[in-house]
C-alpha cells in the first residue's frame, strides 16, 4: 500500500501525537515509540500506484455491511438510540481516509510489533474485519483530520462486527493447512481491535474487553489449534517456501501477541492468565527483518545472512523451562544468546511474572522458590549481555523494551513479597 503524502509529512504527523499514547495505551504501548526515526527497523515499501478509485468500492461495501449490522443489532436490542452515525460515515468511509490510516498503522505501530505481513497485505483483498482493524488502529496515529477523528465513533460497532465474523470462522473449524489463512486474518483483526479498545479511558469498554472479548479470543485461538506444535515442510521452490514461512510466522506472532496481552492483564490488573505457559508450543518470533522481506529473493537472502536460525529459536515454554531448570551451564547460556533478542526476554519476564502470580494464588510459592530465584537471576544475565551487545552496535531499543530492567525489578519485588528473595 502507498501513502498519499510524503514521508516528511508522516514524520510530522507522528510528532503531533507524541505523548498522546493514551489513545492506544496499556497494551499497544508495550511496543510504542513515536520518534522521528520510527521506520528505522522496517524496510521501505516499493512505490505503488495510487489506488483510491479502486479501493472506494471495498470501502463502500464495508460501510454498507456495518450499517446493516448496526440496524440488525438495533432491532434485536430494541435500542432506538443506537443509531448509525451516517454523517460521520461520509467522512470516515472514503478511500483516501482508509489509505492514510492504513499507512499510519504500518509506519507507526507495525515497526513496534509486526503482527501482519506488510509486504503481502492487500487492502483490496484482505477480509473486511482485518481492513477495519488496521484502519481503526491507524486512525489514532494520523494527523487529526475529520476522517481520523470521526473513526472513533465506529470503534464499538467495529468491535462487535469483527467478533461476530470471528465466531463464524471459528464455528467452521477450518483446516490451518488449507483454508487457515483467512482464519488467521480474522484472529489478527480481533487482536488489533482488542488492543485498541483496551487503551481508551472508558471503564465500561475496558471491562467488556477483559470480561468478554479477551476470553473469547483465547477460546478462538485454542479452537483453531494455533497453540499446538507446528510442522514445517521444506520446499525447493522459493515462492512456495516463502509463502509457507509467512503462514508459519503469522501464526507465531498471533500467539505471542495474545500471550503478551494476557500476561499484561496479570501484570497490570492482577488477573489470572487465560493462557498457560505449558500450552504455548510455537517458537518465539523470528527477526523482524526476515518477516518484513518484500520478495522471495529478499527472504532467501535474509535467511542466508541471518545469525539467528529460525529453527533454533525456542518456544516461550522451552525458554522458561531452561531458566527454571537445574541444568544451566555456560554452553546453554551461550546457545540462548545466539538466538534470542531483547523482545524475547520481554515476553519471558511477563511470563515469569505470570508464573509467580499463579504460584502465589495457589499457595505454591514455597515449593517453587529455588526455581523462580534461578529464573529471575538467569534472565538478568541474558538481558545484560544482549543489552550491552545492542548498545555496542549502536542500535536503538523501541517501546517497552527500553524498560526491561524495570519490568524485571517489579517481577522480583512481586516474588519477594511472596516470601522469596531476588
């Protein structure tokens, strides 16, 4: 997809929202950083022709679907005050606004947490729920145009629409090997709208997300069998291998996006996690440069140059087991340092905090004392080494990764309050 304004204007627009991250807060801020070099870790998209006239038909279809859904919902609930905002829709549902919002999503939020595969994302063919989720999430990062600001009037309706579509997909129980691509896209849409809605200062919305949407999304991920071990089939065809990698990595990122949101619920709201560490079998996400490769040739070249082989990256389940286990040697530590990144350790510290919280709630903290003590100390060793290496390479840490030690300190403090010493 192509921006309708130049990069300089986009950088200025990003700065307009500096400090206003309450708009996309608690969950999305884990990866949020709105500095001017935000795209430093993301390859530049190749030039593409403007598509506004072609895109408008899809936008009109989405507007019509939302209007029909709104009328049905209004009839079922007998709520005559729940009226579709027609005037606002005229401003929001334009091809130009959709392009601006989608570009803002991919150039501001995407570098922090690449959930979608940007090179193959097509606004003309993506499922309507995913298109809606991308545009709504991007709208909070655009300059405050009428279209971007008016989008907020449709967030609640969009949330219901996205989850209604997700229920239909889950009920069909698609085979991930054949028709799973569309199912993954519907889950991605639900993840985006949950992250967005969780950020607004509305007690009713946040409670609905925590009590209803978050558990439903967890059930959907389980039902679609996204947590199960993955099998990778090798191919001598570059395009086929690239497509297989995209499908695998998209699934990996869905699982860990959900995992982080779940653990952050525990970290910030003292809620028991919905996901168990032991059921998360997919490996941790690969390097973003590999995922953001624009062509099969770029992907093949990145695989050759990569110092972190994808097939050696552990799952969060394996990483936590390594840290808590008795077998911790210099060889084991070095093997982890060769494949891990700082963001992997961020996921890990949230997971360790979740384990401490559950152990405390189940009165099991005394029996897991030594294991948790080992895990927090070993995590710190890995973090210090990787952080020093990153600083030596003059690479900038984005978003919450900058606060990794603070998250570790809070985790240790939680452990200490339960009777441990960290």
